[in-house]
C-alpha cells in the first residue's frame, strides 16, 4: 500500500516536473526570440533616420501617405459596395403551426398512444 502511494507520488512529481520544465523552456525560447527580433527592428529604424535631413519631415510625409492610402481604401470599398450584387435575403414564410404548438401536439399524441414509431 505504501509502495503504491510512493510510486504514485513519484509519477505525479515527474509529470508535474515535465510540465513545468516545458513551460520554462517555452518561456526561454520566447525571451530569446524577442531579443533577436528587437535587435533587427532597432537597426531597421535607424536606417530611415540617417537618410533624411529632418525626422519631422519624414513623419509628416509618412502621415500624409497613410491618410491618402486610407482615403483610397475607403473609396475602393465604397465602389465595390455599389457594384456588389449582394442583396438581403427575404425572410422565409412563417409556419402554419409554431414549433411550440407542434411540440405540444406531439406530446399529447404520445400520451394518448396515437403516436406511431417507425
């Protein structure tokens, strides 16, 4: 009995150790990947700053380009919406008997024994 308990505790500890070890390994991999990608982003950010004479001019022209791109995207979306042949579907006609009525009638028939099962 005690050997079974000790064995089960050892298996539990091994399983939990593997789970936490895997979590720590994934965390370590994320830290390494973040560190590697952060270095690449900082070098890419430095290149445009060295090309331009003033950083403020770049941000203004970039903002203007973004606004123009947004305006073009909205215009294209509106044009596609006008050309679209999609239209709302009509609602299906209502049933003569509602689902509630059908359920009640079925239960009444099964209580009386008139309901046949195939």
